[in-house]
C-alpha cells in the first residue's frame, strides 16, 4: 500500500513540475515567435510565467528582449525540471 501511495505522489509531483516548465517554455515560444502581446492567451501565459521564473527573470540582461526571455525563462524552465527530478528521487527514496 505504501509503495502505491508513493507512486501516486510521485506521479502528481512529476506532472506539476512538468507543467511549471511547460508554462515557461510556452512563454519563450510565444515571445520569440512574435505572438501578439495583446492576445488573451499570450497575456495569460506571460502572467503565469512571470512568478515561475523566480530570480532568473532578470539574471541576464542582453539588449535584445527576445534573447533575454529565451535565456532567462529557458534557464528557469531547466531549473524546474531539475527540481522535479530531485523531488521525485527524494520521494521514491523515502517510499
């Protein structure tokens, strides 16, 4: 029973970590791809991505705004994927 609960918890945490990274990647794709910033989808994704970027949002400050988003939010996405992997390893080890 315990291993089943651990498996469920690990699965939920895995999806959450993946979702956080996907939001950041979608923001990068929309920005670099030149999506209309006034579009509801673009605004919503940006609003979701801003707090997820944590301190990475302004880590690098190249003059090109698209490059800035690509680098900073890309690093933030990698960060969340790394955190996801660490948390999953910890949960499975404790289970």
